[in-house]
């Protein structure tokens, strides 16, 4: 019942649900206490509403956002509490007392200060929002960007300002109880004074040298840097904050490019969720600003997603444009007709080329280049289950998608059956459940199924933990947990978490990465991954969400995988390990294999998951694995040859396309020069007095 209430109220925990109930119930209690009237009851109810409101704000509760949508926002709730306090004074027959008029005057003045406070806060934020935000770009030597205001002034500023009424409320309640106006006026004076000081503290940050340069100066500085850096290859990306993983997967490849790389982002949310990188990054939210940037040295632009904002860079003819995507799968998204707007489409292997040919969406075969998948280098090939360890099976389903197709994900129809059979397998296996981060975003059924699967895994883990059949090396786990704490503390220091990191302007000014710290962080993340897997028994079932450990780390500790049609399957094939794919739409094994290249070497599961035994058999007895050779052939077909390496293939493709771009630009310049020379010759040979039109024809003036 509690879990249902939590889901309906859209809160994150039982504590949040309790706080929400207390806050909602607190206001009727305030009214009742005011009408009775009872000062102690009013004070108790007011304390409950203050504390519950503050707790929900600190937790970032969804309910708080919803209240604002139905005209019960933060300011309204404070105003209602203050009006009820005035009602309490009237019911206590204090309407003729100075404290009554003082309370009214206080709240009017207090709300009078809200307007300049809100205006100043918004003005400061607007002026400190850069037209172009950057990382690893030296703007500090070109323009002056002042420090941000203290975090305490702007962070949750409206809530802080409104809570200044607490002193006045307490003072007025005490005055009402002891029948002395003095205490009330002291509280009123403190509240008005603090609110006035808060407003005055904001004023210096909207004038003088505390204001960042205007858009024109910032853009000029960026252009100056571009002219000095001379980028050659751009990774361009636009999307929601949840899609940041699509650009993050290309960061390592961009760092290893042989040409000068640059990353262009279109949304600030993506920049805030971008993984650490040494590559220069420019975030340009405005289309006009992007089109005015000096990108004259760029020859190749790489696009990781098909989105509308791509048009703002696609319009540049001096650049060759390439769709590289953010995964390789048999989903319809992998053969989007939009892809024909690019000069080339790069696929991992032959399968991608054939996929476009079969789809017949207008992408020419001549425009497709096979470059492998550079991101797959961290995936280790399978050497069999280590002696003494039970096999690990990774269940990594994709999300439900936007179209409601039942074949998108196995979570809804097959997920529970898959997990039940895996946790009950004998001989036993360990289950790792790592769902797609978008799971449940569109479909309530998918979200509910995900929660049930999570509960299944956690219940099975708890049962196994008390089973004497399974023994844990507690000493090694304790050591690993200590290492995790040490590593996480150091990573926090390196990332600057926990401190005041300023705002967008400061992040742009101070965004030059320390390469030594970056390399240390990369080494520590590898150590963290090793310590993480050692921090719990190798037989413990686990639900893995969030960015860490990464999907490929889960690949490396697994001996087999169950998934859906997505790039996850294509990537896992690089490991050579057995895998199963769920035919959630139940089109049939042969039809499923015919429609989806990546499953041709997979165990095909129905929604009952009754075929899981074949997968587990291949893990336990590799010599009897009938699909092993099929997986080797499919790996080359999907991902290309192992030699040359994918990174070498990728760099070669970039270099070849840059040559094409340069050839096109030189040819265009030559044609322009020839056309200009022809025009000048016509002008030189024209009859004196005769005017030549732009088309080279006379208009008759001066002719006989």
C-alpha cells in the first residue's frame, strides 16, 4: 500500500511521502488552530509545514514541482501561512493591538521586497549565462570573466528569502501568547532587516566589473581562439540530458584522433553531463551564434544522432558531414532516411552497409564506409568461466521506445520470466541486471515491470546471502570496500565535487583540464572498477543502475548475456561470449533471425524464456557450444576485421574525407577565380560608355 502511495504521489521514498502528507495536512491544521484559536497548536502546525516543505525542497521532490503547477507554489504556501497568522491574531481579539497592524505591515513590506529580490536574482543569472559555454578553451586570456556570486546568495534563493519570515512569525506568536507586542516587533524588525540586506547583497553583481562581457565580446573571443587552434574534425551533438551517453561514448575516440578535434554541443544540459575529456568543447545553444562561428578550418563533421538541430552545421558546404551514430543495431533508427543528408555514413562492418541496402532509404552504397567500432576496444574476449567461480549472466534489456512496439523491449513481457529462471538455475548462476537508463520513461508498464524485476533480483540476492552453500571472502571484500572509499574520495577531489564550483561563466573561464589529473582519474576509475567487483561475493546477484560500473565493465565480468534488439547486442558480440536475444513480439525464430542480423548466432528466447537452458549449457560446457563458430563469423560481419584496428580505420576514414573536403574547396575557389577573371576580361573589352550587366549582357546604354 505504501509503495502504491509513493508511486501515485510521485515521491522517492516513504520519508518523502510522510513529509508530503504532513505538509498537505498542516495547512488545514493551521486554519483550525487559528479559528479555535490556539497559539501552541498554531505554532506546532506551522513548524510541521515549515520542516516538511524544507525537506521536500531539499530532496527535489516531484510533488513540489506539481504544487507550483496548480497554483499552490512556494510563495502561495508562505502567504497562506502568514494570512492565517493574521486570522489567529484577530480571533485572539488583538485586532486593536499594535502587533496586529505590525504583522500586516511586516508581511506587506516583506512581499514588497520579493519583487526586487526575484528580479535581481534573475538578472544576475541571465547576465552570467554565457552565449557560448566552453571546456578546454582558453578564454581567460582573451576576456575578463569575474567570479560568481557566493553560492549562498543564488542557490535556492526564493526558498531562502521566504524563510526569512520565520523570525517574524515566531516573534508574533510569542507576542500573542505573552500579550506583549515588543517581542513581536523585534521579530518583525529582524525579518525586514534581513530581507533588505539580502536584496542589497545582490545589487553589486548586476553592475560594474562583476558582470561578464556581453555576447559580442564572448563570441569574438571564441572566434579568436578558433583562429589560433584551427580545429579540423568536429563531433557535433544535440539532445536531452539523458542522451549524454551518446556523445560520451565517442570522447575517447576523439582524444585519439590524428587531426585536431573539437566537440560542439547545442544544449547546456549535455555540457553539464559530459564526461571528463581533454578535447576542446564549445556549447552553442543559439543557432545564429553557431552559424556565425569561424569554422573555416574544419573539414569533417561527425554526427552521433539524427536530430533537427544538425541542420545548423549541415548548411556549411566547406565541411564534409558524416553520420557515425551512437550504436550499431537492427533497429529502424539505424537506417533512418534522414541519414541521406550526410556526405557519408560510417558503419562498423558489412552488416551496416547491407542494412541500408535492404532498407532502401536513399543512402547510396558509395557513401557508406566501414570503420569498425573504436569504442569496443575495452571489451575483453571470452576465455571461459574461471575455475571455482559460478557463471555470471548479464540481463541488459533495452527500453520501450517511443512507438509502443512490443518487440522493443523484453522487460514488460519476458523480463520476470528471464530473471526467475536465472536465479533458480541449477547449477547456480549469478545474475546482473542492468536496464537501459530510459526504461519506464514512456511506458508505465515498463516502469512497473522494471521495479518487479529489481525486487526479484534483490530478493534472490538476500536469500543467497544466508545460504550456507555460498561462502564469502569477507576479508577481501572489506579490503575492496576500503579501496573504494579511498578511490572515491580521491576522485571527488579531482573532480572538485563538494566545493563551490561557481556557475557557467566560471566553469567556462576555469574549464582548462589538467591533463595529469585527467590521466590519474582514468587510472583511478580502472582501479575503482576492479575494487567494485571485489567488494561483494562473485556469486551475489546485483542490480546495476547509473553510470558506474559501465556496460562494458559488466560485459567483462559476465560469461553470457540476455538482451533485446539494440546496439548492446552488437557490442557484446565483440566478446565472443554466448548470448540470447528475446523475440518479445514473437514473430518466430526464422523470421526474427531474417529481420535482425545481430541475432543470427544467438539463442532466441520466447517470452516464456524456456530456451534459456541452451544458453546456460553453452556457458557451462563451451566444447559443446554449437554457436561458437557462428559468433566468430558474425563478429566480423557486424564489426569488421580485427586488423587494422578500428581506431586506425576510423582515423584513415577521417583523413580521406578531409582530403575530399579540401579538394572540393580548392575546386570551388578555382571556379570562383576563373569566373572573376572572365568578368574582368569582359569589362576590359567592353565598348567605352557601354555598361555590362552582372550576366555579361549589355543593357543598350551608349549603343547606336
